[in-house]
C-alpha cells in the first residue's frame, strides 16, 4: 500500500552558465517511463485542482514557474508540499489523493505521466478512495 512517504522530492539536474539555466530530465532521472506530458497554467489563485487519486498512474510534477501547494493524502496521513523551485519536482505514486492549491500568479505546473490519459484510472470520490485503500 502506498503512503505519502512514497511521494518524494527529486532534484532535476541543471546545467548552469552565464546565459541561464538548463534543466534536463533523462530517462533514469525519475522512477517511471513517461508517455504523456501536460501542464497547468493561468490557474486563478483561488482555484483548487486535483481532488482525486489514481489507481496505477505515476506522475512527476514540476513547478516550471511560480509556486503552488500539493496536499497529499494516503487515507491515513496528510502532508502538504510546496513546490517553488523549477529544479525540484514531486513524485506522485498511485493511490494518493492529491489537491493542488495556492497557485501564485503566472505559475506553471508541468506534469510527466506514466501513461496516456484514461478516465478509468481516476478515483474522483473520496469515499471510493478510502474503500480502494482499505482493499489494498
Ligand atoms: C493530476 C493533476 C495534477 C484530458 O483530456 N487529458 C489529460 O491528459 C488530462 C490530465 C486531463 N484531461 C481532461 C479531463 C478533464 O475533462 O481535462 C479535464 C480536466 O482534468 P482534471 O479535472 O483531471 O484536471 P486536474 O488539474 O484537476 O488534474 C490533473 C490530472 O488530471 C491529474 O491526473 O494529478 O492534474
């Protein structure tokens, strides 16, 4: 059974020089192969995103610009992680309820995902999530 402790911060290697920084994510930098990339932008500061869990999907969230909070919940423990450095991303393992809040103005959340979009992988009702965790 996965827990919030499995959702770890991963530092992204950066090549720095006088022209600016270049962050690079190669195959082995994160513990899954990604098949999809999407991003959240123009998110109002009052908006909350997420509010669901995934059955099988792994994701890696990168605050390309600005900052936002990710509230992680494994059904027992809750933890809030603030993402605010473009070279530090958050690994999200399956079976974790997540909420994204407090988006700063102009923030961008880039997400690498282990699979293509599949609504059947989502658990969008909290009680169903609790039932799912109890069966694990
Ligand atoms: C997650 C957080 C961080 C697609 O058609 N393709 C896609 O790849 C995605 C991610 C979404 N959609 C559709 C599904 C919905 O009709 O876009 C709409 C909004 O999706 P959702 O309400 O799931 O968006 P968020 O920001 O609440 O959640 C997304 C991801 O869905 C989710 O996996 O962990 O970002």
